[in-house]
C-alpha cells in the first residue's frame, strides 16, 4: 500500500509509511510500517500495539501512538 502518514508525539513530528501488501481490515493484527528507514511490524495485543523488534530510537509509547493513529485512519 505504501500510504505515508504523520504523527506528532512529544512535540516531535514523525513520518511513517504503512508498508503492507494486504488490505487493512478489523481482523488485521500485524501491520508493517517504515519509520526512520527501518521496517517495524506492529502487532495488535490485548493491551494495545507492540513491536516485534527492539529498536533503539522508537519507544513503546510511540508504538502505541502510531498504532492508534493507524486505527483511526483505517477505522479499525
């Protein structure tokens, strides 16, 4: 899909791209995104969104905010 999105988190703007090949539906539990030149897979958990990889520049609160932004954009 490659849809570019933007989020402001803690007064810092982040640009990321949804890099999935399948349509995003309410049943989607894994969403790959491209942020800061890295591909990260967001995974829907019972507590919210988590990342499958430990990255140095992206904390869990930012992952949660990105997951919520995607939920709002795609009406999940």
